[in-house]
């Protein structure tokens, strides 16, 4: 299927859903309190952009959430990839760290909030740590799996040529693992972004997650919808950025 045809189908699908949403609100199929129609949400969005929410400009809510998430994502990638690569390359390291990683990875991060508050208080560090933990564990698992999935034939061929350990990693293992590593990072960023709302439950006074939670307490469904749309759009744009970086860093993917 051509890219143009895919784009047409995607736009048509979105337009169909928006039309159903519009009809549900304006023909009384669903209460406006539960699901405000698109035009009402757009009107509220205009008001929020000009007046802000709870005396905080909308752009600041967006910027605060993005800054919190990107700081945690960067730290997770910088620390998680080396740990995961070490676990995949050295069985002893993997055996030592794997029990802790596999225990913490499926653990609901909401369960960690009380402990994080007790240990680190309710400042920005607690929010950073919650997003970081949700992201770094997936990065570690993805990096370790990427190394283990490198074709053994490539490694044996390089060893037969007498390459050093560094050369084996630099020219064989790392390039071979990079495509799968990017997929893991994209998954980790998605998981970390969904944790943003939980992180902003910790004594926050700004941010998209906080805005959604605060608005829901006052039955401001229109504001909740705007927050959800902004969270989804921002998360989608972050994923597109990672896809673009993948195309630059791994131009050979799908060509071997």
C-alpha cells in the first residue's frame, strides 16, 4: 500500500471518529457532562490557551510535563543501555542483575509512590524517579535482549578473523543490536510517558497529568479531554522523533 493511500485511510478514520463524537454530543446520545462535543472542547482549549488553567498558562503545563519526562528519559537511556548491554554480553552480570530487573519491571509503579514519598519527599526528585524507574527497566531488558539476539554466525565469523573484544562489540554486536535497541527505547518512552500522570500526582501544581487529575475532581470533562488529547499528541510526536532518529542512526534496517 502506498504512503498516500495510508495517509488517506488514516485521515478518513480520524474524521469518522470525530464525526461520531460530534453526533453523540449534539444529538443527546451521550451527556455533554460525560463527553463534551468537539466544538465545546475546542472552545475550552482556546480559553485555556489565553487564560491558562488555575492561573498557570497552558503552554507551561505542556512544557513542565515534557521537561520532566525528557529528563527522566535521557537518564534512563544513558544508564539503562550500558547496563543492558553488559547483561547481554557477560552472563555473570546478567545472572546477578536479572532477578532485580525482572522483579521491578512488572511491578505497578503506583505501588512505589508511598515509598518514594517517604524516602525522597514530594519534590521534583520523586516525580523524576517514578518516570525514570518506569523507563529504565524496559530499556535494560531491551538492550540485553538485543545483544542476545545478535546472530551467532556474525560473531563466529568476526572471531575467526581475530578481532579483539572491543572490535567485536564496536563493529559487530552493537550495530547488529541497534535496530532492536531502538524498538526497546520507543517502548520504554511510551511506558514512561504513561507514568507521567502518576508522577504528577505527587504534590504537583502544574503539568498535563496534574491538570487532568485536578479537572476530573471538579467534573471539568472538557479540560480532561484537552489534557488527554495533549498527552496523546505529545507522546505521538516523541515517538515520531525517535523513529526519525532511528532512520538516521540505523539506515541499514530491513536491508540485510
